[in-house]
């Protein structure tokens, strides 16, 4: 039930964000809203605090999938909002045991984009923003550790990246996301997510 409430709350926030931007867009004749589907890969790791020399981590490849919206606010400036399922986690070694910690996250990224290159059908924009992550499920697959002891919470952090458009209605975004909160906790060991995210978006709706 808690996860359902989080989903509805996040959808409510995202819908109202779109509605507010749409009101601004109607005041500008050159503003266009686009929406579409998004999917890609996360190269994700976890930065643990309070660790001894017996624990180390390495990146893990997970997927992201969801919907995406973009508002063209000015000629070279746009706002992006996503609503993604985002897989996160890390491969870990604890003493003589190894395995992985994983989490399924409802991620809401919000970016401002500035287009600085537009030549030969190639458009490149810088992205700057932030994300909120609501961790829905979490799991640890390491001998001697119980997934029931894993606690997952809210994740927040800044994002920095680049967007490239080479085909009409298709864009590719690469961002680095730096989690500020200790969103994962198992047996008193706390960790924050840090991940690269590559996402492709196909825009099929415009107004």
C-alpha cells in the first residue's frame, strides 16, 4: 500500500508540473510540448559510509524505462521531466563473500536544457537539474545477509549531462546523478546511489 501511495503521489506531482508548464507555454506562440517513451541503461554504484577495509563495490548495469516530457520554453532553452523505473545497486565484496545489492527506484528527473549546437541536423544541449528517487524494493544477494534487513528510503541529488538529437523525434541523454542521501541501509551499513544514466527518448506526441 505504501508503494501505491508513492506512485500516485509522484504521478500527481508530475501531472501538475506538466499542467503548470502548459499554462506558461500557452502564453508563448513558439513554445512546444513533446511527450514520449524513454528507455536505456544505468551504470550504477553505491557509496557506502562507515566501512572498514573488508567491503568494496563495483558498478552494476541496470535498466531504466518510463515516459518523458519536454517543453521548448525559448529558442535554445527547454525543460525536461521524466517518470522512470530505474534499476540501481552495486556489486559488493564483504570479506570472503561477494554478491550484489539492488533496488527498484521510481525516479523523477527534472532538467533544464540549453542548446549550444545546431548544425547539420545535429543538436546538442547541456543538461543541469536534479532527481528524486522513491525506492520501491531492495534486495541483497550476499551470503550471511538477509534482504529483510535492507531498508530503502528517499533519494535526492543533482544531475549533470548532455542531450544529443540526430534523428527527428529521437534524443539521447547521458547524465551523471549524485545521490546526496543515504537511501540504502542494511545491517547498519548506509549507502548513497551514484550512477551514469543513458536514456533514449522517442517523442510521439506534440502540441
